[in-house]
């Protein structure tokens, strides 16, 4: 999934990149409840990828924990040390190192709730127009980070429900 959109709307999930910041924050705030609505944490299917080269539900839950944690750090960087800039990260390498497939879905949901709470706090404190540089994508504002994380929430919730994948 690209950090910066090529189109006004994501062709995979329908996310509008023009979504107001407050609405994007609300999308992320609802993410743990959205996971609870669509995932049976005790079902064997939580660990099965629906197709080759896709992730299982538990892997997506843990990926979203990392997305929200890194998103919080990015918002803090923009607010507290914009000269530091933002770095790219490899989601597949992180998934492998953290062994998402072997993690607990129940603990993942708990970790996601905590990560989302921290993220919402950082997003509400952020100046949407404050900016820094991203080493792969140029200038990045707090509003960009907030919208990208909202897109991740919507897109991956779709993936978890059995969508085509990212």
C-alpha cells in the first residue's frame, strides 16, 4: 500500500484522501470495535490466510498495532522534532520478526486498543498543518499521517473481512 495516494479515492477500499481530519481520527478510534465486530478471536480461521500472499486476521491485527504505534511516533516527531524527519519501514520484515502469525489474537486486540488510545491522543494534540520530511515521500504533514492511518484502518478492516488484500 502506498503512503501517498495516486488517486483521490483508494481503488481497493474506497477511502477518500480528502476525508476531514476529525473524521479520520474517528475512523481510527473505532478500529478496535470494528475488529471485534468482524473477528471471532477464538475461531481457527483467525490464523488462516484467505489466499496465497495474504495475511491472516491475527497478522492484520498485529500489523495494525504496529501501524498505530508508528503513526503515534510520527505525529510526535512532527510535533516535537520535525528536523528528524520520518523514515520508511518494511511491514513484511516487521511481520516476520514479530511473528505475527504466532501471536495471540486476544492480546493483539488488547495491544491495538492501547495503541489506538495513544494514537488518538497524539492526533488530537497535533497541528494538522505541521510538517516534516519523509525519506521516501517528501513533505508530510500531521494531517497526512492521520489520513494515512485512517486509510490503513479502513483498508485492513476490509482485508480482515475477506477483501482482496492490500
